[in-house]
C-alpha cells in the first residue's frame, strides 16, 4: 500500500493511544524493524529509544525469538486455558516462580489486566476493598487501575464519581541516592495506621514511578512499605510491569530494597516486545486465602506468547544484561549532562534516562527535533525520556542523548 494512502486511511479510521480523532500529532508509518532501528515507510531509519514502550529489550527480529514463535506456530497458535494446559505456559509459570520466589502464577493478557487481577486477589484475600498507594503513580488504563493512578495528573478527573476512592500518600521524595526523609516515613506510617482497618493492600511501583512522571525514589521507602504492610496485616502489591527484567539495574525493582511482595505484576518486557502477555504472581499463602479466583481471559496463557516469553527469559539469563544496563546507565549520564542548564532535572537509573522540563513540552516540536537526529522518542508532559533496548551500542546511545540534548536546548526556562 502506498504510504500516503495508508496514512489517509489511518487518519480516517484508526484511534491511536492517548489521542483525539483526528490525531493532533502526525503518525509515522513503519515498514520494518531490526536490531534497534525502525525503518519508516518513507525510507528513513530511526534508532528506537523507547523499546516500543519499554518492551523490546532484546531489539527487533532477534533470531531466537523469531524462531520460538515459528516453532510454536507449527504446533498450535492458541488453545483455551480453561481445563487445558500446555508446555509453554507451564514452563513459563515455573520460571517466573523461580525468578521471583512467588509460587502461584496467573497469566493475563496485558499489564492493566495483571493489575486488575492483583486488586481482585487482594480484595478476596483480605475481605477489604480499599487500597493505599502514592501520588505520581501509574498502573494502567482500566477502571481498577485508574483508581490507583495519580488522582491529579492521571485520568481521575475524566471519570470523577465513577472510580473507587482509595487512599493516597504523598510522593516519596525524588532521588534514588537522596537519603530518606524521616518526616516522610513518619507521615507514611501515620497514614497507614489511620486507614489500616479498611485497607486490603499497599500498591506501588518499586523504586521507579514510570508513566506517572519517571521519578526515582530511595529503596528505603519501599522497605518501609513492606514493614508497614507486615505491621498492619496488609498485602504489598509490587507493580513491576515497567521495572521488571532488569530495566532499573536490578532484575526487579523490589531487589533494590531486598524485599519480596505478596503479589507482583509483570508484563511489557516479558515477551521481549513480541506479543502482549502479562502475569500476576502471589505467594502460596495468599492463594490459599483466596480460593476460587473469578477471572479468566479468553487468551490466557496463549501458546505463542508464552513460547516467546520463555525464549526471551532464556536469552536474558544467558546475556550479561546487568553489564549492558550499567553501560547504558553510564552513557546516558554522560550524554545527558549537557542538558542540565536547560532542564528542571536530569536523572538516570539503569537503562532509563530522563530530562524533566520546567513546563509541558511541545510534543510535535520535540519529536521533529529528535527525528532530525535519527532517533525515535515519545515525550509526554514535561518529560523527554528514553528507555533503550539493552542491546543498544555506544554509537546509537550517543545518537539518542545528542537528540535529547538538542531538544532540551529549545526548552523554556521557569
């Protein structure tokens, strides 16, 4: 199909994420992807600094992952998971249980569904129906998820009166290396104590608050959440959909604090960016308290998705991902340093690099600039950020940081 015709049909019929119809920003047609590069239909090549929303950690068209899907397709593409099972799903569940120390694994369709299942688990296990979380969080776009996203900067205001009302603590002070503030810890303890009688669980993104603002906080706050949950008989839900599988420099965000949650949500990088798949894991004790869990997605445990997830996790275990992420972290820190004079904050943790502006950025202007530098990024709010694939080489990392710094130079001051 000719590119112009494709884009015309897209504009007429396709509703893209977080956009109006017709879209206010241009949409770019992709003809192919390989390694860390996207090839647009007009022939341009762009280094993907987003890992397709943080999922394609091994890059595109990886031979092992391609082969896993082709091999599984020769067996079966899908079979219902009610009353039936199959090797890829069982192997994946066993692997995830071993990786996390959480024995029970529910395979879901997407990250939002994984969080919905986690909330159901907490409600059923405790008999209570309120949650405590922190402002600045993001946990997905479905109704249960939205109810624990940031109540001001999230989507709450669009659905006022329709969402359950949960308890929100202030954001943890910014800075992974910033010593914890005793005053905040005391405020958190008092808030949990005041509401413990009605709370089922505490739900947080460990160490990194993702789409709510790309904020990093000290692991001591995560340890405090664990302590408070234990003290008051609450469950701790760790939303590791963005942080899981090495993105923050540890295999899981909880590893920074040396804690284990009662319930964990995984997704995004689980399949290496090939197919939608997520998982909600819990301890055996939580599962025993729940008994019958009333949830069952049609495509639960899809064989193609679980097969490529197995291949992706095997590949992750074999490759020096920790060293790769450290190398990316160092390159991002050095490469983004020139943006400091133009930004409110520049911060890096693991394979995450963030430039925070003083004011909301002009998305189209920023995208035009970075694309002129041969890079694909998707800024939002006040943030220009990158989460590149772990296989991104130094030259491509330099392209990403150069593009981000060029964009930062156009930012307005306070």
